[in-house]
C-alpha cells in the first residue's frame, strides 16, 4: 500500500509557501487587502486545501480519490508536489484521478512523474495520463 502522510507542519508550509496562488499571512500583498471578506475567503480556501492534502493520505481510497478531485478543481499549484507523491497510489482509480488533477493544475513539475507513471501503467489508463501531459504542455505553451 502506498499512502503518503503529511504532518501538520508540512501542510502549513505548503499553504504558506510564498509565490503560490494564495499568499501567506505575513505577505505584504496579503496585508494590503482591505476587504475582510477577501481575507475570510482566502482563509477558508487555505483550510480547504489543507483538508484535501490531509485526505490524500487517508486509508480509504475513495477519500484519496475525492481529495485529488477537489485539488484538481481548485487548481492550486501548491498541491502539485503532494499530488506527484500520490501519483503512485496502489489504487488505479486514485492514480488516474491524481493524473487528471495534475493536468488540471497545469504545473510543469508534474510532467516527469506523469511520464514515469505512463511507462508503468496499463494500456487502459494511459489515455488519462496522455491527456494530463497534453494539457500541461498546452498550458506551458500558452494555448
């Protein structure tokens, strides 16, 4: 069984990492927000991302699948590394949903792990991986 575990410290780091889509609490750009609703929305989004990142290490494959689905829909680049790690889950459905999520996020950091999975995955699942690689490649070329 290949399950990835993240500590609370790792999740906090991933959420506060500077340069990502969401800004850290100590980021000057974040402090310039004047609307408290914006701050609340950002805080809620941080909590959701942390929750889904923790779900990636759940013992239940359905939970890991749902986490990958949710992270893919959020399209937050900070989820790329944890999803790269989850790409080699023991459950094929989770692997395919993680591949889809990585394609949705569109970060080039996912290309090498996706190509590695493509080489070892069965033929029936390769189409999803090809689509993810193609989506990332198009994203990188600005199309």
